[in-house]
């Protein structure tokens, strides 16, 4: 399974970006998908996820109401729409997937996802 993330860039505070992650190999429609991020000097943190077979979306409190995760199964792609961006959103953003359903208690843990993309840089200026 390979993941290719794109869509990062430099944006002013209050602006928007949409990240994309194309997944090849495996059966994407049967995967749980997620986005994580890592800011300089900080640990990687959970951003958003969709569990396979679950209609719910999971978000970190820091992005709830501003970010939206979605997936397009025919295109093998997961998206992260980011609105009302803040300087504290600056980080490298990583997409991750796992075959089948991630256990609910683990959905926000990076260890729950077996495959990772290379990351895309998002920089928000004040």
C-alpha cells in the first residue's frame, strides 16, 4: 500500500487549503483513513479520521468545526478540507490508512494505522 499526499502550501491566517491523499494497493473502500500532523519540536498528533463501515467522522478538538475529512472511494482518495486556518495549524500533515475497521478506542492513535504517506507541509502565516 502506498500513499501520496499533496495540497499543502503557504496560506494566510483565515484562509483555506484542501489536502488530498491518493492510496494505491489494497482495497481502499475497505480501509479506515486518517490525517495526523506534526509541528516542529512537537509530537505527531491526530487530526481527523473515518473508520471503515462507520458513518461518523472523528476530529481533534482543535480542528472541530474548521476541518472536514472525506473520502472518494472510486478515486482511492481521502481529503482534508481546512478552513479558517490559524498559525498553530502549521505542521507537516500525514495521511494514514489501515485495512478494515480501526478499533474505536484506537482511532486517534497513530499506532492504529499501518500505512503512511510522506507528508505535506502546511504553513499558515499571521
